[in-house]
C-alpha cells in the first residue's frame, strides 16, 4: 500500500532536525537508512528552517553523526533567503541573523541604514527591546519585510526555546504588516527546492516531523508527504485537517516504504 502511495517518486526533500537527529543525537538507524536510499538512486535535498548555521556547518555536523551529506545538498532557510534576495537585484538589506549562516548572504548589500528590506532570522539572545523597536520603526518607514522562517519554537536538550516565528508574530502585530515568508511552509521554499532537485512536485516527496510546516507545506506544493514519529511529532498532530500520505516510526523505516 505504501509503495503504491509513493509510486513515481524519484526525489526526496528531508527535514533535518527531528528527522535525521533530535536533541543533538542521530535518529537510531538513520545514517544506514539514508545511505541505502542514496544507493538506490534517489535524488536528495535536506530542506531545513535552520538559519544560524551555514550549509557547510550543517553538513559537517551531520557527517559527525554518521550521515553522508554534501553542503550543496543542504537548503537552509538562510541560504534560500539569500538566493531569493539575489533574484531581486541588489536591494539594501538589514539582515537580523547571527552565526555563520550570515556567510550565505554574499552578494547581498547588508546595511541597517535606510534598508529596502528588513530580513528576519534568528538572533537568539541578541534580540532586545531596543533592537525590536528599531526594526519596528524601519518597517513603519516603509522597508519591505521578509522572514527566513516562522517556526514559533524549537526543542533542545533544555526544552522549548523561542524561535524566529515568535519574534515574527510580535513584529507583524506591532507593524500591521505581513512578512514574505521564505522557509517552510512557504511555497517559495518548496519551489526553490524542487528547482535544485530538477524534479516536478509529483516526482518528489517530503519527509518531516512537523505537520504545520513539513506536511502542510509539501501538500500545498503538490507533493506527497511522509510524517515521522520522531522529533517534534505529537500524537495530536494526526487529529487535524492536514494529513500526511504516510506515517512511519522514523527515518530508519523509510527505505522499505519507497518504490
């Protein structure tokens, strides 16, 4: 039944945090499963809402966990946002982001002075009341508003932490503006990922642990979707209106369900 559901799939978009690893530890059997999938000839991209780490850093971390991943296969929200901005020409951008994810913004003019766009990423502890007010004033003065992603929280070893979506909700409410969202579940993320895979929506499936971003975004893009019961998965996720095409225990179980 599962193979019939996934018939015609030749490419996979896999989330990273919650699918390949959780709380800093690889999913048991994950590296072996991914290697089998790769050996069977499936095209792979790793589509993640991570912003603070560069593609190279993400790939290096995954390799340390036993996964074979090239940086070019990693599509972070910061990389996709930078690619989107470069397609707009050379706008002046105030990019709110720290970490080496900023390296992805080569070729983008970065400036806090009279920006054409405010680009919201993850500044973690560097967000402050004063900084948020400066951002709000830039938006009131007419700067465009772009958000790298909209996940409201993240889960780590110490429990939940505020993610970009938390700051985004505050700024959208205060400014009366809706940001252009780049990362999942935005169609922009999935469209750019499919371009990288050189695949049509019917030829690719999304593998994720979040119904609201991975599954909903994949379905809206016309792709088939696979939900894993690891990472951010909660049993109540299966009670909503958005339903995956397939639910599996973890990445380790994926190879036997693929055609």
